[in-house]
C-alpha cells in the first residue's frame, strides 16, 4: 500500500533558486508557462514565467519547437548561468524541452505586453487571462505583502486570528446597504462587518484579528466602492484610549513598507510605486480638518457631519503640503454619523472616540473605541430608536462584562489601489463584484 510521507518532489528546481544563482553549473529542470518566444534566426529565446519571476531560456536550432506557443505549460532542462542582459540576470541554456499542455485557442489578449491598453470593462471580462500579465501579478503580490504584514505585526503583539460568520441574522451597521437572503426559510443577511463577532472574541482572547470578505449592498458605481471587499480587522481589549489603535495601525504600516521595500522590491519597481514615509502619521480632529481644508482650498463646508470625497482629497492634499505626510488620522467623528456601538467622547458627546485613516486623499480605515458597559450600550440603542431585544446575543457580552476595547477595519483593496497608484479600486480586486458584475 502506498503512503504519503510529506516528502515534496525534489527533482524539479525552483525558479527562484535558479535566478538567485544557487544552481549555476548544475543541470536543472524547471517548469512554467511560456510567457514569450523570440525567434532570432539561429536561436530562440523562450521566456518562462514562474509564480514570481521570469527566466530566459536559450534554445538552439536542434530543439523542436513545433506547436510551442505562448501559454504552453512546459518543462525545460538545461544549465543556468549568469547573464546580466537576461530578465532576472540568469539565462538557462536548454538541453531538452517537454510540452506539458497547450492552449486550445489563441489568447484573447497578449499578456506578454508590458501594458495591455484595455478599457476597464474589457479587462474585467477577461480577468482570468489578464491576471497572468506581469503588471497585474505585481499588484496582487503587493496586496499579498500587505496581508502578510498585517498578520506578522499582530501575531507579534499576541493577537489571535479568528474566522467569523458571513451569514448573519442582523446587520452590524444597520441601514439599507445589506444583502438579504433566505436561510432555510428564515431571514438572514450577508455580513456588513465582523464587528459583533470580533467584539465577542475580545472577551475570549482579548486581542483578535481577521482578514475576510464583507458585503455592502450599496447601489453605486464609483472608482472607490465595491459590493464585496476584503477587510483587515482587529479588535483589542484593555485599551487606555482609542489612540492605542492608531499606534498599532501605524506600526502595521511601518512593518508593511519595510517588508515591501525588502522582499517585494521587484514588484515595487515594476509598478513604479513610491513607498510612503510612515515614521510618523499626523492626527487632526474632524472639525479642524474640515476647516483647514475649506480655508486653504476655498471650498465651503456643505455637510458638517461627514466627509465628502472631495473633502477627503483636500485634507490629504493639505497634510501632504503642510505636514509632509501622505497619511492622516482624522479623529472625533460626529456621533450621528457613527454606528451605535461607537463610544461618545465624554468631553463632548456630539463627537465619538473614533477615527478614519486617509491615505493620499481617500479613507482606507475606520476605527475607534466601543461602548463596553451594558447600560450605556442599551441607552444608546434606545436613543436611536433601536430595539435591544433584537441584539440579545450581541448584548450578552456586555452583560457578562467587557474590558474597555476598540478596533479598526482596513479596506484591503483601497489600500492596495492607493499604494499602487490605481485609479479604480476594481484594479485592486481579483474578481470585482459591483452593481453590474457577477462574473467571472
């Protein structure tokens, strides 16, 4: 009887090892997709695409390339050597080539081009193929680096990763922007946020985080919104102030930028990214930020209780010009625009102990301190015309006792888009879900 022992195949070389010069002078076998073919008359350059990088393979006239096209899956055996002019600085002199599979039809788009030049709708319709292009791959490696950094930062601070339900009986934020569904004859919803559950888990683990999808049934079509996006959430107990949360997010950003600079340098370069300085992130009160931006850019304040997109842009512009930062925490949002679980400022209950983080003029994070006393939470619900009995399982944690706590949620796609200089957040989502798109 055959058994598995956990011994991974060792007869194939990793592309990264070859490109790092670790296998120079050895005969190696590498596998990948044919990214491009360049017939030079006597020899052919085959560019092999691996999961992270490209390898240039040199094939002589004796090599049979009949039927070999872009996007064939191949196995190439040969000897690697240093070649500064090759992609990655290494070239493989091929001795043998095996075609493992061939595409059944011509590609709908030439993924080997540096820029595809597609309009957004066409690009999203061809997403399964477009994502093979180098630039698009770099965007999502950067995104993976952000997720990795979030996890690494919080693991180092004794946070526990949790996984909360996405089918729920009530919305965490209320309102009409919630997807309804039939759950075996009962009314249910797709989760707008893991808010209730991550607060519950503070009572169990004190510090928790989650990276998971959230759903917003908002009928909009803007460059900054998605109906399903990924939220990087954290919640922690025994905070002294909501500023503790802003310090942790700043630490995450510092770790992320250092990691991208150190281990994702090729993707940063390919995208032409300018990594922001996050050694210090300034903080401005909501009312002060609105006033400063309105005065400098001569735009009157229309809504005293919220930030309009143009105001976010102007506040980001002000902070960049006056304080030299691409990030800014905007604190003390008005209570009437924050959810019922946000703690009001004891010094002025018209405002909350909450914040948004703006990055290059767009909100990428919302967070703040939560109400932890049972009666205070019930009173705020009643003041908003809510029915506490509908939130019995949520209020259980307040009845059982909760420490002062708070948390935040980072919009992964927005953060990625702003960092990579993408004009539309859909470019930072593998398979976007918006008002009109349910596939691919």
